[in-house]
C-alpha cells in the first residue's frame, strides 16, 4: 500500500484525536500550579480588589457589576495568550510540536486541540468567577449571556492567535517574558479590567483598538446594558485574522 494512501476511517478519527489532544492540554493547564495561579487565582484577586476599593466608583453601576466583565476578559487573556503562549513556546523548544505535527493528529489537529483546551478552561474560569461574584452582589443583565459567550469566544480566538504568534517566532525565554509583561501592561492599562474612561486621556482612545480594550469594553456593554457592541466585536475579529495570518506565515515548528 502506498504511503500516501489514506486508511478507511482516518478522517473520521481526526475529531476524536483533536478531542483527546484538547483534553490533554486542558488537563495539563489546570493541574499546573503556575497556570492555575494565572488562570484562576490572579483574576479572583483582581475581582476582590476592584470590589473593595473605590477605583470603579461613580461609573453608573455597582463596583461588582463593572468589575466582573473585566475579570472575565482577563481570564480569557490569561488562558489564551499568556498560558497557551508559554506552553506552546516550551513545547516548541523541547521538540513536542515538531513530533506531534508529524503524527496523524497533524498541525491542524494540534492547533484545533489547543483552541479546544482554551475554551474548556475558559468555561471553568467563568463558572468559578460567577460562583464568587454572585454572593458579592453581581447582577448581570438577564439577556447578556448569549452576547457574552460570542464575545468571549472571539476574545479567546484573538488572544490565542497572538499567543501562538509570539510562541512560534521567538525563543521560549522571550515568550515567557513577553507574555507575562503584556499580561501586566494590558491588565493594568489595556482597558480590560479598568474601563478606558478611567485611564489617562492619552490612552483612552488608543486602548479601545487593542484586543484587551475591545473585549473588556464589549463585555461591560453586554453585562451592564444587554447590548452587543459590533464595533468591539469587529476589532476582535480583525485581531484574530491579522494575528492568525501572521502566525501561519512566520510560525516555526522547531
């Protein structure tokens, strides 16, 4: 039989391989102590800090109602950009990516598994944040969830593309430094947990075009007013397309 012959059932088994890869990646992320701190502990600390301090006062809603959407956006960035970027960078260094790309899973299946893992961990993050926020008085708009789900998926896609771009083009040590630094900068000054209106005037209009500002602003609109901000959604989609195209063009598997 030729080496290029596709065995019967090979195509149908690809979704199962992707599912198993996604399960493995998600399990690795939530059982890694550093990843768990980044994905769960730090967002919860941000939620509590924003709730007990006056940073978000005088914004037309309670502190908790303004804080939760930003913290959910921070969760997406933590998992999709910083967490996945670091994991992919070191997988690339140790030859894991090169090995898996030559298996029946293939490069497409490997990327699909990573995306699936990000979404699975994000679901867990939303559940944990909501479980903490509701007793603190969080009262989201009743019709917000459908829009919020779409926006979180768009945000996860944009940040995953950015994380893969960084992880596939620089050394793992640089990936570690870049993703952690960007997490701090975007978290503090990127409009993600602190609304752009509370930032210095020079940053206010700029951060709305960042994926962090777009996701944070869009989720606040959804949960506070029940509206779907199409402009922010388009910004996230453009970041996904541009970063994804750049990752495809320049990603190095070894």
